[in-house]
C-alpha cells in the first residue's frame, strides 16, 4: 500500500514520543499489514520509552502491543487471511519455532523471539506489519477497543494465573490492580478462584471489589502478609502485576505452605531487586515462577474468555496525540483500568 501514516515515535532514548508522518510499511513474505483501530497503553510501553529495561528497545521505536485492527495487505506466502479480517497483535511478534523451548510449547521464552513495539514497530500508528503466524484472529463482531487490552493484559495475566496451578475454590492474591491487575481479577473469578486484591490505591481496590474480589488490602495502610496469614492462613497462589519491589517480596510472604507465586510485573532499573526469606521458601516448599506474556494457545484461550463476556477491560479512549500525558498519568499511578488509543 502506498502513502503515509501518522505514528508516535521515539528516535532517541529518554525523549518523549513525537507524532510524525511516516511511509506506510510494506508486508513482506509471511507478514500482513494491519490498519490499526485501537491500541491499549501497557506499562511495558512506558518502561520501553523510559529505558527501564536492559537491553533497551530498537530505535527508532514505535511502541504498542495491544493492537486490534483489520488486514489491509497480505504478504507473499500468507494463507488463511482475507483483506478486512479483524485481527489482534500481541507482544510476542514472533518466535523461531525451532529451538528447544519452542519445541516444548514454551515459545514465550524463545531466545530468538521478536517483540511488537520493542524490537519491531508496534501499534501506536495508523498501520503496522505483523507476522501472520502470531496474530489472533477476531470475529467481525468483536469490539476492537474492548478487545485490545486482552492482547497483552489479558493473555499475560491468564497465563500467570495458569502457571500458579491454583485450582477452583482456592485463594488467589493479585498484587497491583492496574491495567493488568483489574483484568487478572476477572480471569481468576472466571476460573473459579477466590480473589484477594492488593494495591496502594483505594479507587483501584473498589474496582477490584466490583469485579468480584472477596477481600481487598491497601498495602499503604495494612501489611498484606500479616493480614492474609491471619485471616485465611495464607493464599494458595499469588500473581504480581505491581511495579514496586515490595509487592514481589510480600507476594512470597502471603503464600500458605506449598503455594506458588507468578511474577509478571517488570519494574526494571533500580527496582529490579528483592530480599526474601530462604527458610520460608525451603520449609514451606514454595514455588516462585516468572510468567512472560503468553503462547498462541494462551492468547486464543484468553480472547475466548473476553468474547464470551467473562472478562471485560474497563477502558477509556484517547487520541494518539495524548500519549505523553497518558504516560505521565501512568507514572503517577493515576490510571484506573486501561487507556486505549483510538487510532481509526
Ligand atoms: P499499571 O500502571 O496499569 O498498574 C500497576 C499497578 O500497580 C497500579 O494499580 C499501582 O497502583 C499498583 N502498585 C504500585 N505500587 C504497588 C505496591 N507497592 N503494591 C501493590 N500495588 C502497587 O501497569 P500495567 O500495565 O498493569 O503493568 C504492570 C507491570 O506488568 C509493568 O511492570 C509491566 O511492564 C508488566 N508487564 C509484564 C508482562 C509480562 O509478560 N511479564 C506483560 C505486560 C506487562
Ligand atoms: Zn503489555
Ligand atoms: Zn524458539
């Protein structure tokens, strides 16, 4: 396709995004071009722009990995897509398909994987290119604004919950009730778990209650470890989507013997360190695991929950020109639910 598009782009690390006119990218072999309708703003995009992680993003950077839109062009060799099909693009742009991890169905830890909006241009743009093998197919009737956050916040928290192996009827503590966490509460409830929500902001805890959390703890006022151990004898599982290291320490502390915590948040930089009790992990046979986005199977399952109405992101739409203001609000923890860029 010929012509130009608007995109939010960072050319130099540590600088704000700028809206620029760029040529529309071309779909190469195995790729599709997508006309973007909506793109959620994930805290990972802010980490990318702020340079919180090592290695940093490929520059120039166009962030965005909660992308929903329509197929606008189809590259050579791509099968199974038609122009106008609704699709979603997640963080996992691609994986090699050949390494021991890909062969074992663990493509989320493929060392040759590419990331949308980090190593490849993402969805803060009117058009983006994606690897056809890794996009989610969406029905024509899907609300693309509501489905966008499922492409990262949804699939990531769904996989994190699965990795704890917590069964229906058991307690799940969710640290951080932001974009990811408010969706995690809903998956956990839909999966039959009993939910405890922990955040440092009462507005977010109120939302968690509304979404089905049985117990809420404001970690600014009450120690979640003492509270959860005293009230229920510890949680069977925990997931951490918070952006503060204390939450990762407390998430080990709230577990009951044989419990599992899945780390999802990635505070980065100086906040990338924790201190914990070795004897608690040893004596109580605890499991601490990481969880990195999701496989294509996780993605399709996570999207099905949303399409069936079991999980619904609380969204607020904003134009692409607002992106630096949205990032400022996110740095201050002021966003309730998920901001979604209205790009169509
Ligand atoms: P967000 O800013 O929307 O939410 C973060 C939440 O953490 C906020 O509600 C905030 O109030 C809360 N919080 C801050 N300090 C806290 C504390 N001490 N205790 C409890 N809660 C606290 O961010 P998001 O988009 O939900 O992303 C969260 C994190 O997850 C980011 O670090 C992001 O990069 C990471 N992430 C990881 C993956 C992955 O695959 N592992 C995928 C997506 C996002
Ligand atoms: Zn994300
Ligand atoms: Zn691989």
